[in-house]
C-alpha cells in the first residue's frame, strides 16, 4: 500500500509565495478600493490629487532667464563652466580642422592599426573617407569635437565616482540606487534640467551628455576595483605598500578590463546622447538628422545618419580591441607613432592646400535616396495587392493594437492600474520593489499627466510584446544553430552600436509619421539586445542537464521547453527588462515623428521654450521608466521574510 506524505506547514508556506502575496494585495484592495471609489468615482486620476507645477516651474524658468547674465551663481560658476566647455570644444574642433581630412583620417587609422591591426585600420580609414564622400566632413568633425570633450569629462567624473565607490562601502551603497535609476532613464529626460540652467547650445549638450554617459564608467570602475583579487592585494600590502601605491600598482591594473569596458560604454552612450542633443543645439551630424526629419527629407537624414553609424562602429571596435589587448606597454609608443604620422600628413596637406574635403569628391546621396523613397511611397506605401502597403500595416497596427491597448489602459480605474503595478512588481520582487513602483506610478497622476503617460505606456507595451516575440524566436534559433548565430553576429553588432536617433530614419521612409513608426523604431532598437541575451542564456545552460534529457529520450522541442527555457529563466527575465528599458527610450524619441504623448510634450517644451510642460513630461518619463524597471527586474528576496 502506497504511503501518502502530507506536506509540512513549512512546505505549504514556501510552495506558493505568489498566492500569499496576491491574497495580501486582495485584502488591502478590499479595504482601500471602496473608500477610493466612494470619494473619487471617475476612472481617470482624481483632479483633487494632482499638483500643478506650471506656476512654480514657469516662475523658476523666468527667474533663471532674468538672472542668467547678472546673478553671481551664473556669472562665477555656471558661466565659467559654460565658457570652459565652449572654448574646449572650439579648440578641439579647430585642431581637427587644422589637421584636415588627411590628418584626421591618418590619425584614426594609425590608432586603429596600433590597437587592432591592419584590418581595422583600413576599415577606419574607409569609414572616415565615407563621411567626406557623403558631404558630411565638417558636421562629422563638429560631432567628433563635442564627443572628445564629453567623453573626457565623463571619464573623469565616472572614474572619480567609481574610485570612491570602489574604495568605500558607504559611498557604494549610496551611489548604487542613483546609478540604477539613471540607467533606466531615457536620454530625452537628461536634456531638460541642463537647458533650464545653460540654455540652448553646446554647453547644455555637452553637460547633458556627461550626465548620461558617466554612470557606466562609474559603475564598471567600482566593479573592477571591488573585484580585485584579494591575494594580490594582500601580497602588495605585505611588501609595505601604502594605500596609494596599492591603488596604482594593484587595484587599477587588475581592473583594466572593466575600466576599458567602461570607456567603451561611455563612448557609445556619449555618441548616442550627442546626436540626440541636437534638439538643444549640439550641432553636427545630429542636427542634420533632426532638421531632415523635421522636413521628412529621408535622403538628407540618411546622408547624415550613415556617418553616425560609421563613427559608432569605428569607436566601438577600437575601444573593444583595446580592452582585449594584454600588453599595456605598447600604446604610448603607438600614440607617438600616430601623432608623428598625423603631423607629417597634415603639414603636407597644408603645403598643398588640401586641408578641406574636395567638393568634386562629394557624392550626391540625397537625391537618389529621395527618388527611391518616392518610388516606395508610390509602390509600397499603399495599394499593394493582397498584402497591402506599409502605410496600411501601420494603420492596421494602430487600429487593432495601439488604440485598443491605450483605450483599455485609460478605461481602467486609476486604482486598478496601481493594483496591477503593485501585483506585478511584488510577484517578481519584494514589497519594497512594489512600493517603489506604485509610488512612481502615483507620482505620474500627481503631476497631472495620467492620460498621456498611459498613452506612452500603451506604445511601450505593444512594442515590448512584438520585441519579445521576435527576440525570443530569433534568440532560440541562434542558440540552437551555430550557422544562424554566425550570420546574425555582424548584424547585431552594427545594430547595437547605432545611436537611437538613427532608427527613426528608415521607419519614417517606410511608414510615414505617427505612433506606429515610433513603435517600429523602438522594436528595431531593442531587438538586438533581447536576441543576444536570450541566445547567451540558452547557450549557457548546463550541458549535463541537456545530456541527461537526451539520454531519457527527450526530443529537441522537449529539451527546449522543459530544460533550456526553465534553466535560462534569469537571462530571459533580464532580456525582458532590457527590452522594456530600450523600448521606452525610443518611444519617447518617437515624439519627434508623431509618437505623441510624453515624447511630444518634451519635444514641444524644448522647441517652444515651455520648460514647465517639458519638465513635467520629463519627470513623468522618469517615473514611468522607474516603474517599468521595477516591474520587470527580479530582485533578491533575502530581506523579505518567508518570500
């Protein structure tokens, strides 16, 4: 007779933690919802719970504008910072122009050769020459000058913060939530505060870029310093080394890979932000793209977008190759070699009067692209038999997906939205996670932008759903086939280095303007990260588990669904989180191409000088990003009893 073992009370408590959490939420809802519904019967956020910030923000903006030229804070602090940024950027820009296109090209190729060899050197030289052929040499130098200054400042600030966090547990604990929050904020949100202080122009663009790009350097510096081998540090200390000597001779060299990875991430984020900062007067390539998108001139936008992509790929490859080098003694000699070659070529070009890019070598790229776009508009945009045109697809997606999701979210009572957010955040994290997510969502209502935020949220949810379906399917294919993985690798490499702004160009050409193109750009931007994380998570599943499943006769599909996917759950959750964060960043920028909602409010505030509207929308974006991150990011439950 079989013996039936009843579960112990402890087993009952630990088997279904999700059910216990939902029961607690149900009890809380049963008490609070009737009270809220009896006092505020409207489904929308109650007007009584909103706080209008228009008057104080407008007053603060007016005070800043009125006192920008007279107040000591601006004259002797912000003014000096602004002047230093302008002079530094101008100095770098004039230096690049003085080197001429031959000198800059040789310098870039020489550095690439010293770091990674002939192949990358040739590719780098071709990339810079392509910028000139497209007629974008001067805008490229403007973007590069801003990049040099922004990256240098970001590295200094990031390394300083990372050094403090790496050596001090207290500072590390204080900085961690700040860096976590900054990591999920869309780039647009960084533009508003600096515009309030520095106005439109290069200083605001550089400082916004520094604020956006410094956190990766700080985080990876702290990670490298805190992860240094304790045995090496003990050996150095046993030799009588001081704290400074231990730092310079042991900690920093041991953290070299993390430091170079931080430099790589800082450069890529700085380039992305420098392009987006064209909205506030950064100039350069980003300004050409922005102006072209404003007039729906796809040819001009693409002519400026290609150099941005080339610059991103070159900088990514050079810094990545530098991180893989094991010998740290050759770069100084390589730098002298590169500078010597650059000076020689620049001097020869000046003597021959060939510093400026020759007009005869410029390719008229805009007209052919616009003709191709006109052809696509006439033949593919609408009226295609059976399948319909791209405009039809955009219309169907808007009608059957975006509108129902938006209307459904706005139909839900505000307290139901908060309960759903609390349930999702608590199920995947802790009660602190849920509280943070609920407070962030409630802050959106308090700011008075509940409906536009739900509109933005509907676009994010639709884009995330499409991204995850495509990303998981492609990621599974890449994980199960080496051939697919090799074919996808260069495509994903290029797509992951492209700045966010560039993704708007092809979708405008294919779909026009509106919410659907913004969603399409977000999907294309977030897809590479989801594919990569999914494929990596599936490939890292314990081979012994797969071998055991095969020995039991499991088919390939059974191995995938019953072994690989369950064991890769942390990676899949990370893919969801990264997909949400990346989608939100581009959906906000999609306000420039008709995405509407919060992205439009930010763009309108920046364009019209209505900082009250822009800052409120920016604060709502911050809250929305924080909520989405908490809802999709698993957290440790060690601090929660019984979880």
